């Protein structure tokens, strides 16, 4: 009865604009991270762009949290809205943390495996950017949203493989001769894996919203 009543009331759709804006910051940071790892363009400019976009994303997240408290009717459960935007923010926060590590250890070149993980980060970010607008018509777009979640799971699986392969390669090349290079490399590999893991968290939140609303 309550669900039927809610459908008759005006719905606050500002959330979809905010989700979309946040997904664009995440996608922009992913592009910059990929370019950074590939050695394209200005190293510091890519780092600074990721930091600036992470700050912008934080502002959008705060705006979503305020809107949740102020809105009478939300498009779906308030807890789901908060969990979704937080999971998206965690992804760009992890990119920012990766940049901090890269700067801390003054890394300017990156292993092929790291570069491939950068490509996966972009792929996952673009899938999320595609999924977010589809939530506005969740019933109509249920099939595509489910497919996107599956694609992100596949991307995350490949990321796990690259992480494992990368650690093995680091050990073969530096395990006994240059322990510090191994430690630094393994730290960067680990953080890149966590970036992709955070995208899987976003996909899981979307799947949960789909289950509850279709």
C-alpha cells in the first residue's frame, strides 16, 4: 500500500543529475590514470587532474547526502542512494590514493601489467557511466543494467589476474636484487586492483537496487 502511495507523489529527480555528474568525474579520473600509467603527456598534469576531480566528486557526494535528508520522496530507497554514491566516491578516492603512492615513490614509468590495469579502470568507469543514467528508468533498462554488472565482474576478474601476474613478474625481476623495487611495484599493483574492486562494489550496489525495484 505504501509503495503504491509513493508512486502517486512527486519524485525528486535531482539525484540522477548528481549521479551522472559524479560518474563523469570518475570517468575523467580514470582516463587521466590510464594516460599516467601509459606515460602519455605530462605526468604531473595527469596527477593534478585526478586530485582535482576527486575533490569535485567529494562535493557532489556531499550534495547527494544533503538531498537525501531534504527530499520528501526519493527515486529509490534512501539507504541505496547513499550506498551508491559512496561506492562511486570510493572508486575515485582509490585513484587519488594511487596517485599519492606514485608521487611518494617518484614513479615515472610503469610495468605493462600496470598499464593494462589502467585500461581496465577506464573500461569499468565507462560501464558505470553508462549504467547510471539507466537507473532513471530502471524497469525498462533492467536487462542492460544486469549485463553491465556482469561485464564489470569480468573486468574485475581480469584485474585480479593481472595483479597476480604482476607480482610474480616483480618477484622474478627484483625479488632478491632490488627489494625496494618489488615493494613499490607491489604497492602500485595492489592499489590498482583495489580501484577496480571499488567499481565492482558500484556494480553490486546497482544490482541490489535492481533487485529491490524491478
